[in-house]
C-alpha cells in the first residue's frame, strides 16, 4: 500500500478552517464586485474570488481524499490550482487591457459611466 502525503505529514490545520477562510475570502470578493463602481476594483475583487477557489482546491487536495485511479488526488488538486492560476492571469491581462482601452476612449473607469454597449 502506498503512503499518502497526509499519512506522512498529518494536517495541523483542519479542513474546516480552510473552508471557512475560503468562504470569507469569497464573500469579501463578492461584496467588492457588487459594491464597487471602479472597474479596476471590480477586477481585483474577481481575482480575490478566484483565489478563494484556489484555497478550496488546495485544501481538498491536502485533506487526503481517496485516489482516483492512476493519478493521486493530491496531484489532481494541485494541477487544478495551477490551471486556475493560469486562467486568472489571462483574465487579469485581458481585463486590464480592456480597462486601459476604455480609459483611453472615455477618460473614466467608473462602471456606472461606461455605456459603450448601450444602443
């Protein structure tokens, strides 16, 4: 029988603490998206929400879930985290480029004043 990571290094912090931290982080990000008028602040809040998902994935991969066949569960969780970080970086780059282009055109980044798509 193969040893799991959690067998060698038992978790010091329980899974529930990670999940609570992730839920609080996600709630702060959601509040930031709903309450802010600045497009850059909204983008940062979305990044905060994606980081909460990363914390969840890393916590579940660390908790010692059963293996899914040939690939251990820890590696699958870590690969999901790396993939999500890559997606978040691409989203931030595209979002920032759009915000800079809109700022050049309209001279504002306030979401209430951006009416480019209205007919």
